[in-house]
C-alpha cells in the first residue's frame, strides 16, 4: 500500500459520523443518492464553523447527508437546499427531522438548479455547496460565486472524479469540466482556491472580490 493510500484509509477510518448522519447516509445509498463521504462531510462542518455561517445554499440535496454536516458546523444557520428529485428531498426532510433540525432552518426547494439559482439574491450567502449535475459544474460555480458574499465560500465535492482528473488519458465531459474548473479557479484573481484530496476531493473557493 502506498503512503497516499495509507493516509486516505487512515482519514476515512478515523472519522466518527454522528448517528443521524449515518442513518441519512444509509437511506441515501438505498435511494441511489450518492452522499458525500464522511471525510468530505467533516470538512464541510469545519468550514461552516470557521466561517460562522448563517446562510447556506446547497445545490443537490441528496438525502440530507451534506446538509446535516453543514448544519452540524453551523448550528444557527439557515440551509436552502435545491434538488429536482422529490424522493430525495422527502428523505432529507425526514433526516433533518430525525436530527431535530427545526423546519425553519432547512428550506427545501424542488426544481432544477439552473432555474432556481438566477432568482436568488446576490452576495447574500456565507457558503454555497455545489454537488449536482457534474456536467454543469462550471455554470453552477459561477452562480455560486455570484451568490456568495465577499469572503464567503463555494465548495465543490467530487472534484477529483474518482481519480480521473489526475489521469491525462481520461477526457470525458465531466472529467474535463472538473479539470477546467480547477485550472480556471487557480488562475483567477477573484478567488482563493485550494483542493483537498480527502475523500472524493473537495474544491474550496473563497470569494475575495465582488463578482458583479
């Protein structure tokens, strides 16, 4: 086993997932909702806590796993979560209820992100999580940077595409989109960008200039 593999395994096995999130994860897997890993979830919680987040947008609800991690780090935040799968939203609503999250702190919107995001207020959110429709990730990140306040964060899990991004032979549309996103954000003067390799990878962007 390589040092990289050993580190990844250690990180994966060291995380203790709270019971409500573990139950939501099991339900998400049953639904085929592909929840973020516990390694990424723990990072989401830390970032939500570090930013003192009070207003969060999540593009892609799944069955509530990522939302629960975010609210674990920001217990006073209001989460707005967008998904076009009613079954996934219903599972998330139950997961939030099981975790005793007040309904006033979890606003669930059924619809296509491309239709909902343009109607949301600019520079009004502390964190925007982009975890839906990988082929549209660049468009969603552009929306996220518009919605995030200066100093706010845009977070993109799965950005390493299961190792495909690092493999120059892989040229499918999703892999190419993630590669372009990483490169463009690294070169941009409007954001600070970093990629964490833990879990399935997490791109972290901080808006440092007005996007409008």
